């Protein structure tokens, strides 16, 4: 719904907004988006640019894409205000903690239906990506 509001306010489609204000300024020639759900596709290097922007807390090169305050809001937090004091559920804006495989407990990322990899280890200043268009034959392994 928020994306439809942006389209109404700007007069641009969501894919055009992404391209003009995010993908092109990042140098992301291999990123394509058709919607705000599962319709974004990227190669690993362009996905890494997005990861580096997150690791830099909103900047990439000489551009600032979001503020430090916005970055803090993106980081996963316990959802106690919504789910109550007993919850262990943690979510951020587009990010969840992905602590495994020897990465620090400050590693955030985002899953994908194709099982692409997007990890940003904020403690070790490490970005790990792998992009693919769909699940592979050995997806379960």
C-alpha cells in the first residue's frame, strides 16, 4: 500500500522510482524490479552494492540514501510492543538477523524465494551476496 501511495504522489511507477532513486545512483545496472514483493532480480555485485550501502549506514560513494536514524529503524528489534513481553520475534524494516556460518551476531540480511544470499555483517564490515534467478536442483541441501 505504501508503494501505491508513492506512485500516486510522484506520478512514477515503483520500478521507475527504484531505478531513478536507488539502482542507478548505486551503479546497479543489473538490478530490475517489477513490484514491491518478490519481483526484484539482481546479480551478486549489484546486490553487494545494496549491502555496502547498509554496512555504511545509508551511504554509498558520495551519496546518502537514508539517515543514520533510518538505519537504526531498519535494524531488527524485538517486537514486544506488537506481540507482547514474552515474544522472541525480531524484525527490522526489510532486514532480519542472520547469525550463522561463523558470522557475528550483528549480521543482518534478507531471504529470497530463489535462495539467493544477502548478508551484511555489521561488526566485521563484511558483505556476502550470491544471486540466482530460481532455486537450484539441490536447493534443499
